[in-house]
C-alpha cells in the first residue's frame, strides 16, 4: 500500500482483561463460494447462506449440499447484507452505497449520498418490520483496501444512519470508531453495533438511549448476526495488537513514524479464526478460536438451527463451524 499521511487521534484503550477462550474453533467443512472474500454471511428464511464477493456478485449457498446460485451483481464491492422476508437482499456496497436486490436480481440504489456528500464505505445493514432501514458507514477517510489505515489513525469517522420508508436519511450517531456490524435485537427495541476500532459492541435504543453492551473485547469485532438460538454472534477479525494499544494514547507523530515503516515491521492482523457469541446482557456464551491455519480473518458469523457458518474477507470459502 502506498504511504500516505495520517491524522492520528489519541485514545486510551482499556487494559485488556479478557477471559480465556471457552473452546477451540473446529471447522467441519469449507464450502467454495466461486469467488473471493465472502465478507459477510447471513441466512435466509430457508436456511441458505447469502454472501457477497469481491467481484460484486451476491451468491446463495446451500450449506448442506454446497449448491451455489448467483442472485445479482452489484457492480461494486458488497459488504454487509440483510436477507429480506420476500427473498430480496439489502446490501451495503463499499463502492455504490446502500442497495436493494430484488428477488429477480434487479439492483436498486437506495442511498448513495448523505447531506450532499457521497456515501462512502457502507458497512452493514438491518431492516425493521415497518421498512425502516438502519446502516453503518465505517470511515470517511479510508477505503476497504486500506482499512487498516483507519484503525491505525483512529479517525473516528464512522456513522450510524437511518433510512425511513419515505427515503429520508438521518445520521443517528457519528464520531464512531469504525462502525461495522449491525443487528436489531430480537424484541425490536434496540440496535446492536460493533465499533471495530473501539473493541466494543454498542446498544442504541430506538428511543435514543446509547449504552455499551460489551466493552474491552480482546479482538476486533466485525459483522454481527442474531442466531435462531437468540445469541448475538460476532466475527472477530483479529486479536488486539499490543504495540498499537501502546501507541494509541501517545502523541500522533509516533504513530506516523511507525505507519511509514516497511509493512513487514508494522502492526498487522494475526491470522486466527475466531467467533464469539453473547446473550442480550452482553455475557460471553461462546468464545471459539483456532490458529492452525485452517481458516482465518473471520469477518462474520451466523447461526441457524444449530448450523454455524463463518465468512472471511481474505478467503475463497465459507466455513461451517462446530458450535460446541
């Protein structure tokens, strides 16, 4: 990646006091997607997995047989997804904004500007029963290929937004630390949102209350999903980096110096496969990790009727994982 100036913001992360993993992550099966980078995985109502690939395709995969169907091509880079009840899919597309894919494969742009500015790095999306759509943007400073620059800079330019059924778009929260995964709680009272660079999951009540559900995570939380088991599942892309944690509270010129070192000696993501699950109080129920190289850089996890799948920004397959 070409070097560029960063504008570091100082932040003092909490001291890591995370409990040990509850068990090893066991990959039962790797299912080819027919492409690269299944960043988010979601289940439709029939128990099939939907994911988006680097070449713009949205594909549906039967996790039992591995059968694969192309639903649409967005013309961009799909990231977070939401399976709609009628067979369509909402898509946060890094290049094109918030999209709606119809059951017939048609692609409609729902939001591509906010307050007159292009919508950048749309990250994840969820829809309510009345057609209200909430979605996140991760950063206004960096793109997907250079996303680690935002984590290093700590730009805090992520946002949580709402699109009303009449098309009105409202910014609900800004100054977020790389806003990412987003779900609606099972009772419909609140949104749960991953702040990847803040090592936490926030709870934003639809009444406007804003609290933290899970704080001081041991890794970088990415996409979220609510399983049929009622748990909140999170892909953990990588463990926290001790050097980065030490640099974040210090004067910004130190981070600038480290950022301009050769890539081989800069902080980087550790290759680990990692998913976590929480109940609605934020209690850890599952903390499953593996560093054997069988899978890695898990950016999403979703559970349906006891089947747990994981997706990755850097792999060509989705992984079927043992829950226990």
